[in-house]
C-alpha cells in the first residue's frame, strides 16, 4: 500500500479531491488531502506559492510517519498544488529516489 498526498489549485480546496480519494481507496491506496495556506479551512491570509507551503508538506509527512501511515509517499498537485509538489520534491527526503 502507498499514500498519495493531493494538493489543490489556487482558489480551490481539499474537497476538490473527494471523488478521486474514493477511487484511490478502490485500488488500496491511501490519500491525504489538506487545504493549502489561505484556502478552505486553513489559516493564513497569504499564499506563498510554495515558499512556505513546502515546509507544510514536510510537517505533514512527519505527522503521517508518526501515525504509521503507509509508505511510500507520493505527491500530486494541480496548478498551485503542482508548484508546491515540485518544490517539495527538492526539499523532502521522502520524495528522493535512492
């Protein structure tokens, strides 16, 4: 089993991925969805287009690991979420190929 982190686009929210999460369950894949900074139920007034959000992803992975959520972790995002995902690839050890 694996876990896929899904990141929404600008002006959107985590609910955008509910239907996709149900499809992932059908193929035995975990999913994690969050509201990016200044979106949906998250706090903050400003989006930094990944500058600080990539740290949010590292924190999210730390929480997932502490709760024994299945590895490997993957990340997918569209628009703003894609920018955050790409920046996270360069900073988080969980996304590095060995």
